[in-house]
């Protein structure tokens, strides 16, 4: 039991730090992740009393800010620190790479359109009467999209890698908001100083150029 827990925590740490060092060089992206993380924590609290409202907050604020950081601000040039091209990082990513995220966000955007076209959503819902009821219906559908996206990729990883990798990844996704706050709470200060790329990236690159091992430290 002790070794199993140790292996689980070690794999969780590896997945977290791989995600950090590969995909979070931009301080704008880090700031957007901080906004996303805080709003996700609020959504988690709301989830116990109002899942529809929690999903509206999670998708409209948390997911939009988080994915905007990856889509528009994170560098996609060659990663000199990790000696990896953007294409290579996309191929080895455990979770949702940009291609999968485009599909997920496309489904997210399509749901309100489909619900407007068919207020019963193919017979699954009672048609909304007011605008707020429509918004809550959208929220509930987004909630199930989030659950479905998490479960789908977790089970997919069971077959692509192994069960342990899938379980660790699911744990990482659920706990990411808390970890992101710990990692990126200083990002707004760095951005205000005009540091568009995290200075830790340049420090690691200098070490790599000097032939020293690049060290990634949480919070740097």
C-alpha cells in the first residue's frame, strides 16, 4: 500500500511538472491560469448546491481563460530548454493537447446553438420558458460535457497507457486549480514587470547552454 501510494504521488508530480515546464512559459498564460484556478475553486463550492451555475462559471470563466492562454499566448516555437518541438510535445501530451482541446471547445460552443434549435435537446430536457431557464439548461449540459470529457480521456488512457496513468491524470485535472494557485500566484507581478516569458525559463535556458542540468522548480 505504501509503495502504491508513493508511486501514485510520484507519477502525479511528474505529470504536473511536465505540464508546467512544457506548456506554461508565458506569464500571460500563467495569469490566465490563475484566474481560471480561482474561479474553478469557486465553481467547486457551487457544485454542491447549484451544478448548473457552477458549470456556467467553470466554462465561461475558468475554461475560456485557461484555454485562451494556451491558444493565443503560449509560445509554439522550438522549446530549447526541453529540447522539444511544439509538435513533439503535442504528440506526447498525456491529457488534452491543442487538437483535442479544439474539439472539446467546439462541442462546448455548439451546445447552446443545438439547445436553441431544439429546446428539448433531443427529448432529454423540458423546454425552457425564460432566458434564465435556458442558461441553466446550457449550464447542465456543459456540466455533463465536462464530466464526459474527463471520463472519456481517463478511460482512453487506460488503453493507450495503463489504468494508473489514467487515474493519475484524472486526479491531476481535478486538483489542478489548487496546484495552479500555488504555482502562478506571482505571475501577475512578473507580468507587471514586463516579463512576458517567465524569467525561470531564461534561467533554465542559460543553464542548458552552459551544459548544466535544467532544473524545474515548482513556483519558479
